[in-house]
């Protein structure tokens, strides 16, 4: 028993000594979550003595003997870093604060709305070419709001062999001042367009031949609904009477009397699928200034002033895109300021014009309209015979080549007259214009026209033609030079009414 107790004492003493040593050793620092553990300081080597263990032995070695010697020398073994035990994040750690902007250049434009309220979320602006991209000399125009104006001014000098367009010519130099204004709207719905022109010719060597001229029209389209449009047009024309006109019957005048015509049209166009029906009402006014002879005698012309009221109905059916045949009917009445003219005739009249034709738009190569039919005009005075005859109207534009354009035009109408015994003048005219671009800034234009004036009821007929050439040289978008030559010829059965003339002009054109 005593031997067993003595044997257990040394074992108990060893366990107690081991427990005391374990309690005396400091516990290793616990790592803080999210923070790297502090580095374990290494003992500084003795000055001048190399470390017998080497750098590898201080940082931990796989050799147990080296590790035991380092521990017996008082060195502390470095603990390996512990892995973080934090669970992975499941929510958004950092909110998105910047969103890259979309590049509009890579966003396709599918369709731009043309009616109704635009889409408020559409960020792509409406891009339209305001100038011809293939013409580096085209004028840029002046933008005022959503309307672009294209003004132009031209001053020309030249020579005219017959400014009066009289049987006996009196040549003179000529100064021509001309102004033009073209406008075009840029609206998503509706449209406004127009062309206005005015000019004045001054003849220093023949003052009595000085005269103005001009013409123009303004057109407004209102899109009332998808298939309904309201069309409004205003127009004007300013010209002068020539000295040898049968209506004046004067050999010389102090100045050429002015003739002014102006009016307007209001209409409604309705589409029924491929069927299109339009109804338009028109009002026109024509006025004549009194003529004054060189001796002071006045030739009154107030009896020629008249108003025209008309109604036009057109029905067309689109066979295929770009080809729409139509039938057209126009009824009108003319009412003069004086019921009886100065020769005792009642010249109020009623007219009816029936036409059939078609509009063309063939691949942008041939566009326009051609129609033919018959007209009839009856007069209040039984002594004036009715005016009847065929009608041919049209306007075509043919893009023969990318550099050549051909324009064709034709018109038929009845013009008022005060010649004794004549009821009216049946006028027929045709026009041809060929434009060719020799270079981008050099354009050549050839002009030609023929016309016939048949005085109904008397033996007076006038046949004439005009031919000319025009060259435009554009220095830049706003400045150009223009030279032109025109020959006019008229042969009339009336006494001393025929004439010939040649006009040469050279000028400078400015497009602001």
C-alpha cells in the first residue's frame, strides 16, 4: 500500500506542474472579424552574431528539432492567419449611383409621328435635312421659328430692242430690280409653303416703257383628321398692257396701264380608302388701270373690272401608288362692276369646264398632272356668241438624268376683252424648260413657249412664241451671277399689233 502511494505522488506532482505552466502561458489574441491579425514580433538578433536558425527557422520550420530549439531559446511560434468565418453577403452591398447615358447615335429611329401629340418619352430629336445634301451651293435660308424663309435679290443691267412691245420699236438700256421670297414650314402636322416674286423694269432711254411685274401664291394645309384636309390658297398677279393691244387701240401711251389679279381658294379634301373627293370654292378679282395717251386723253377701263366666283369638284381613284386618275368639274360666274360696258355690251357670263386626267409620281422620275376636256362660256348679252373649245392643262416634271430636268406645262382659258363684237379670248399656251447642270455651280437653262389668242366673234388672232437661254454661275451659297437672252415674237391679224423684241440681261443674285 505504501509503495503504491509513493508511486502515485510523482505522477500527481507532474500533472500539477504541467497545469501551472499552462496557466502561466498567455493566451493567443483572438482575431477581430474583418480585421487582419496583428503580426507576431520576432526577437532581434544579437549584434554581430548571425542567427543560427536562419530566416526560415524564425518564420516556422517543418523540422521539429529546429522548432523545439527555437521554443527553448524563448522564441514564440507564429500562428497561421485564420480564415474569416463571416457568412457571404446576400443583399446589395453598394447602391448604383451612376447610370451610363444612352448614345443617341446607336438608337434607331423607326418612325416619327406626323399627327397627334408626340411621344413624351421619345428622346431622339426630329432630324430633317433643310438643304439638298448633294448641292453644296444651295441657299441655307433664314429660320424664324419653325418656318424657313429663302429670300433672294437680283439686280440686272442690259439692253432691250423693244421695251414697249410695239409695232414700231424704240430700243433702250434696261435696269431690272427683282426680289423673291420662298418659304416652307417644318411642322409635324399641317404645312405652309409659298413663292412670292416682284420686279420693276426701268428704261432710261424710254421712260414710258417702265413697268412692274410679279406673281406669287401662298398655300396652307390643315390636317383636320387622318383622312380629312383643309386646303387654303392665296394668289396674285401683276402685269401691264402693251401699247399695241387690240383692247387699247392706242399708238402711244404715257405709261403702260397696270393689270392686277388676285384671289383665293378654300377647299376640303376627303379620302375614302383609295377614293379621294375634293370640293373647292374660289374667288378672284381682276382690275385694270385707266390708260393715258401722250396727248393727255384718258382711256377708261373700269368696265373691265370683274369678280369671278366658282366651285370645283374633283373625284379621283388611286389605282396604284403614284397613279390617280380623276374627273374634274368647274362651274363659275363672272360679274363686272358695270352691268353694261362703255360699248353697250353686257359682259357678265357663266362657265362650265369638264376635264378628265391623272396625276403621276413614277419613282420620282416623272411627277405632275395632265388633263383634257371641254369648256363652254355663255354671256348675258345675246349679241355675244358662246365660247367653246377643247381644254388641255398640265404640268409635268421629268428627271431625265441626275443632272438634267425637263418641265412641261400647258394651259387653256378664256380671257375677258372689250373689243366690239368679241365675246372673249380663247387662250392656249404651252411651255418647255430644260435645265442642265454643267458643273455643281454652273447651270444652263433653255426656255421655250408658244401661245395662241383667238378673239371669239371677230377676225383677230394672235400667234406668238418666246425662246431664251439662261446661265447661272454660283460663287457660293449666297452670291451668284446670271446672264440671259430672250427673243419674243408675236404675229397678229390686228393692225399694227405685231412685234419682235430681244432682251439681254446680266446681273448679280444674292441669297441671304
